């Protein structure tokens, strides 16, 4: 089984963190391939960033389809391009916010999301509503740490403080980490907070692995069927009805 984990931003150092966390949970016989988008923003912290990250993400999905990849993880908490990616792929495509929120509901009555910049709080709230998680998501809390500064060891204490404050304010039973760049902090934050800490990269990797193991693939009918053919112009010319040219 081959699972491709796509980092939709262009920062290779973040992909390395994502790769390590995804590989750590993959079962025997599962090959995890973490890839960095070749076009788009260095980090995704706004609707603008998210929109510009989608073409690069779709190019990686199309390349994976040509190479026989079995399933995909979108390793950004905004789950950018998730539905478009499902149109292109034959196998399952799971976003890390989607997977983490669902996993959190198995561990308690409610969860909080701890994310990066305050400007992304509304997007996390919207995702909880999209996935039917409003009744479980008790709050979204920002650390105000930019994505590209998450690898600084000094910010770990700030993230831990925000997690503890979220648990106290929301009376939550678990914390969902709101950025793929936080994926390697689970053990540390669990020890600091005493509640389950859910990393969406690991949760989504296992979700894809489970679906493929069950022999389940994307439905090819209706909304997620291959997009209908039509011309594309300008920089989007290579994006054919069957997905971008790898």
C-alpha cells in the first residue's frame, strides 16, 4: 500500500516533520511518501494562501494517480482543496482537520482546537461545522505563533500554555492540534496537559490506511466523479479534466 502525504506549502523542513509523524504510525507493508508542493506559499495562514496552495496540491494528487498511489493525506489543517482532490483520486483522500476532529470524538465529550494565528480561528470553526463537529468542538484557541516559527523550541511552552488554558476554559477532554507543523509535539503536550492530544497527520494516515485495507475506494459517481472536460487557459492550461499534468 502506498500513501502519499502532501504538504500543500513549499517548506521542505515542515514536510520532514510531517513525514516522520506519518511513518511512525504506518503499519507493516504501508509505504508513506511525504511530498512538498512545488508551487504555492511557504506557509498557509489565510484564505489567500489557501487558494494559491490548491494548484500545487492537485498537481501532486495527479502525479500520484499516474504512479499508482493508493490514498492521500492533505497535511494542512485548513484541508485545502480536499473536495477537488477527491474528484481526481481513485482512492481515499483525507484532510488532517477532518481526521483529527473525528478521532477526538472517540476520546471524550468535547475537544478544543489549538491553532497558530488568530486570523485562522474562523476557518477552524467553519471546518468543524462542515464536518458536523459543532456539538463536539468547544472552542478554538490561537497561539499567535506563525507557522514558520513552530520549529523554534522556545515556542513549545507557549503552545502548552495555550492547550492548558483551552482545557480549562472549554472543559474539554482532548486537544486537536490546528497545524501540521505541530505534529511532533503530541507526546510533550500530552505530558504537559494530561489530556489526549490529537495530531491530524497521524490520524489521517491511519484513516487512509484503514480504508485501503478494507478495500474501500472513493465513489465514482455524483459530485466526486472526474470533473467534466473544458478548456483551461493561462497558467492553468496544463490542468486537464483528468487533473494537472504531472
